[in-house]
C-alpha cells in the first residue's frame, strides 16, 4: 500500500500540486488521470523521490519515505519498479542486459541466477528468444514489454508506469494494459499508472484519481466514472471519446 498526505509542490512562483491526499492498495491498478499539465507526473515523481515535495509525506506500507534517511530510502527503492514513458531502454545494451540491469546494481546474485530471473520475467511478458536483440531491433510494443520485465525483475512490490501506452497503436495499447493488470494481480503489486487514455481507464481502472490544475477533483473507479457529475471530468471523458472516435475512423479508412 502507498499512502500520500497533503503533497504540495511549486516551481518558482507556480504551484503545481495543491495538497494531494490518497491511498493506493496492493493487487490493484491505481490510476492518476487528467489532461497534460495537471500535475500527474509531478505527483508520481514526488512519490518515488525523483522530486521532493515542498510539504506532505509519502508512506510505503507505513514507512515514511519522504523524511527517511538515505539508507531507508535505498531499502524502499529496491522494491520499486519503473516503466517510463519512452521505455528508457539502454541503446547500448541488448534485451537481456537491459532486464538484468536492476539486478546488477541492486543485488549480489550470481550471473546464472540473474539470467534465470531475466528469462522468467521475459517469458512472463510474452517475450522469448529475443535476449540478444538490441532495442533498435524490436517494436515499440516489445520495448514496453521489456520495460515491464525490467521493472519487475527484482520482485518489485510497487510498480510505477508513466503513460505506458504513449506512442502505441490501439491494439498494442490494450495488450500492454492487460499485461500490467495481470502482473499486478498475479504478484500482488501496488501499481500506479499515470495516463490520459480513457481506454486504459475503462480497462484497468480499479481505483482512479482525477486531477485538474494540481488538485484532486474526483476519486472512484471504472464502474462509476461515467456517471460523474464533475464538469471538468465530464469534459475530459468526452474529449477522450471524441479523439478515439477520430482515430478509429482514420484507422478504418486505411483498411
């Protein structure tokens, strides 16, 4: 479980987060949604320590991460996996080396054990026999799956995904969504997904926070989001549906 309390963050004179509270539970896909510039990614970065909040605190299973010592932070970070928006694979490393990288820097496992673990997670995300391929030799969807494999290779308790469907076609995006949800439930991970994709919201939104101009305006799940009476969220939903309809029409015209 991840709990965050009164998270505030400003850059110069601009306040980006206005005291955000929330609880994300294990075994569930927890979504932070909203349009660009609403503070979604800033909140995620404050949660994992890439940014320091001006006020507030983040707790991982009751352990205060925000005000922790360097050693305690290091312990908690070992349980965190990250899937970055652009996958962030090392171009100079092959798939196998990319996946084993967290094990290289965080563990003293033998090379044989690292390879066994890497093969296990690659198989789990549906990628076999591509160990020696370079990132430039695989598709965007495969890169995302390699990124997921790398994020969970160290038996992560917490998985953070920043716009995991960015740049993917609709069918591949659905596959990535389903994979994230399956892994979350299978390994009882606390998963946090930052997205503005309504398809993801409806497919995997167990618990959802909607942010608008640095504030949390709504909280719920995929079952009740369409019945919201929050005007800003209604507009967000409608805009997403309109964009998707236009994309579908363009895709049909290509066929």
